[in-house]
C-alpha cells in the first residue's frame, strides 16, 4: 500500500474519460472507461471480462486515375537556334542570287557554289542537333526549303550564264517568279514556327 499513489484523471483528446489507478508502478484504467471512450462494449462474465471494440471501417482506396498524357515535346532550344541562323544564311544566299536578276550582274567566279556549300554545311549541323520528334519533322521542311532554293539558284545562274535576256533584263522578273515566291513564303513560315518552339506544317515548304 505504501507504493500506491493517488488516483489521477484520464484525459482523452482533451476530455476527461475517467480515473487512472496507479499501483506497484503500473497504471490501471477501468475497462468500462476504456469501452466508453473507444465506442466499444464490455461484458462481465463469471470467469472473464469481454471487451469488444468496433471494427474500423475500411474505405476502398481511391482508384488511381490515369496520369494525363504529357504533350509531345516541342522544338529543342539548341536546334531552333541553329535553324534560325540557317534561315538567315539562306536569305543571304537568296538575296545574292536575286541581285543577278535585278541588276543583270554577270556570274564571275565560284561564289554561287560557295553559298550553296556553306548553307549545306550549316544544314548538316542543324540535322545533327535534332533531338526531339518535332526537331526531326522540322528538319524535313528545312531540307525541302534548301532543295527548292538550290534548284531556283541554279536555274538563275544557268540562265544568266546562257545570257537569256528574257529572264535577266526584265525588272519585274523577281516579282513574277513563282518559285521564289514559294521559297519566301516557306522561309517566313519556318521563322515563325521556330520562334514559337512548336512544330507545325505549311504547304509552301513542300
């Protein structure tokens, strides 16, 4: 009895639930008190005390919703940057060839071929930089633009070297050149697409 200590109040979730008796260094709580604050039930039988707790409600786990499909990756930044620089080189080449038509400049030296080779080398660098599906699709359009520009430039140079005055002297030759118009339209489209960072297509590049 010397080891007994005064009863203490049992507080559960901030509310008093009964008394705790401490004997022999152990704390004891009345089973009816336990049943009360656990919403259980207690049955006193001749040879035993049965304490039942309510079964915990099991809630079905929320069904996992399928993860949203990520949007396809757009144009990679390095690819777009190189491709924009390539278009600038194509415009410079196009302008130099256009000068032949505008001013009836004779073709001297290998500068038309030098333009072609320089742009071709830049195009290969752009192709190597392609790292996404969108990059690969854009490469196809750039290849088409290069092929169309090459064919147009070769035709202008060949015509000028043949001294075909019909195609070299008229001042409105550039304005009426349908092949050049298509090349210009594709160039503007490609510039806009590359700046947007997302691939799209246009008939002018085919």
